[in-house]
């Protein structure tokens, strides 16, 4: 299955990278490489691997390294990654700030 990172998910990953680089740019780069590979391999090979987190909207959650929450939804033959949050963050607040209109999140950006 194809795996597509939405703009919101990419923004989440940039936020994590920006935080991690304060400690070590090499660590930040390695983390980004590892989580990207994990997302594409795990979800691509087994789209239903994540726990069904919000059934009405079809949102699944997958945990990476016991701390990072990957939220995604399945549409036809594509998995759309909606958000990637550090589990230490207040996820409800993060989703409230980013919204939860799945169709708007997976729509292509005009940029």
C-alpha cells in the first residue's frame, strides 16, 4: 500500500526534528530517517497494524519507539499519515489546534 504524509504530518515531523537538533543534529537526522522508514514499511506492509483510535473517522494510531504516536487513515489503496506526535505532548490539545477534518487533512495543498 502507498503511504502518504500529509502536510500536517510533515509539519509535526519538522517540529520534532527542530527540537531534537538542539541536542544533536545527527540524532535528529537519524530519528527522522528511522521514523520515516518505520512509517512506510510498517503501514505499507500491513495497513491495519495500528489500533483503531477513532472509529467514526477511521483514524488509527501506531506507536513508534514507545513514545511517538503516528495517526493515520486508510482510503482506497493509500494510507494517509495525519499527525506524528511525541507521546509526552498533550495530544488532545495538538489535535484541537490542528483540527480533525480528515478530508481536509488529506486534500492536496495549493502550495
